[in-house]
């Protein structure tokens, strides 16, 4: 090897070492200062998920070291899988891209077999828990069913918005596994239509999150405050200390195999709106982003935004909490998942 070639290789090696050392010396604040961070929102503009993401991002920006700008990129599709797949497979793994996904992405790959996204192959920052878990069954005042035990002697007509929504899955499951008498009327375009149907006597009630029991907001909160609607059942696998007088679904499901299926289905609604980054983000930046998310939830501005803009509350589900939920989901036997698919996947 001649002298000039040896000199070139030595200079190249020195340059690479210098670049590596500079990268290692760069703090998260150095990296984020003057930079734009992309927040990939796995939902269309204008909906609840998008509204929460936009409000969350303005407060998060203040808590990321260097205070980078945050640019929203909506990427809806396949129940949140399109946005999740982008984070997992295409986004830069340097901390400049954050995903704001939908809760279903945590369990739906297991149920549907969609391999485009795997919740074990991203970096978790936490999740926005809107305190909707567990779901509850609400009975309108004119309903012939006013207690869970009534469902064994009388029929309750409940509204539903789609096959894959919990407001259809839960009554179907309790009909099959507990012998409760439900008639499901599908095709409503949203909760507002179901509330009108309750007032018109078309349906007797429906399944919705239990947040309204603790924060009486919206039409359902008004119905409850006026005594026109009451909760009669919680879709939970364990007693809820906040509502000790309400029976839970597993009180009525006795078969061990069916209990395992019911627990999986109910636990899917315990996941908040995931906040993730691509796998492989440098550890110091991952730690900085996790701390920024924690600080965002501690910021009173988030509570104000959630209550005034989207009529909801927000609690932090930590990365550790979500990772534990994911581990439990992925430990589910295939025999259980096969049965779950019968309830959750339309053929």
C-alpha cells in the first residue's frame, strides 16, 4: 500500500471517529434545538384522536429539550395500522418522528394477523388514557331492563355503530357467554344517533366508556345527571373500587375458557392512545422524550385543554404499563385468540 493511500485511509478513519465522538457528545437539547419534529397522527383531521393529538403536541413542545417545532402529519387507515406501520418501517429512528396512534393497534395485529405493525417493535413513550375503561352498559329510563339480572328474563335492545366496535362486541359476547338477552341494532353513525334513538324508544341503551360516571359531560352525562339513564354493568375482569356497587362481566361468565376470551376482549379497551417512536432511537433522546411526555401530563395546561376543548380527561399510562399490557396480550394462547377473532373480526 503506497503512502498516499495509507494517508487517505488514516484521514478517513479519523474523520469517522470525530463524527462519532461529536454525535455522542450531542445532547438531546442540541439535537432538538431549531429542529422540526413530526407527529404522525394515525387518524383523519377533525376527529377526537386528531383533536387530542394537536392539543397534546402544543404542550409537549414546551417540555422537549430545545423546544422543537412539532408538525402534524395525519396518516389514517386500517384502524391506526397505517400510521403505526410508518413509524415501525419507514420513519427516521433519530427521535425526530413521534407516532400518536389508536388504542386498537396494541391488540389488533394479534387478532387480525396484520404483520405491518408490531407493538413490541417500537419505542414506547406512554399513552393518553382518557379514563374510559372499563366500558359500562347504560340503561335508559324507559328500558324494561334496569339491572344486570333483568337481562336473564327480559330483552334489552342496544344500539351499535359497527361490527368491530365494543358497543357491538360486548353485547354479543354477553349474549353468547352469559345467556343475557340482547338484541343488537347496528348502523348508527355515532353516539349522538344512539342517544336520539334512546329518547325515541328505538333502543333501550348501549355500551360506552365509564368516564362519564366520574365526569358527567356530554349528552350521556346529562342523561345520568337527570336520572334518565343509569349504569347497570361494568365490562371489567376485576372489581372497580370507584364503582363497588356495579356488577362486572366476569360475575356472569363461569366457563374458564370463556372467561379467558372475555378478559382479553375487555382488556383491549384498557389501552390509551399510544405515543411511540421508531425502534432504535438513541437512549438519551428516548429518555428525554419519555420525560417530556411525563412533564406534559403534569402540566395544568393539558387538563385545561382536555376539559375545555374535547370534554375529556387525560391520565398518563406509562411506557412500562403499556409494555406490561403488551406482554400479557402476546402471551395469550392461540386457542383463545381463535375464539376472540370470532367476536372481533368480521367475515
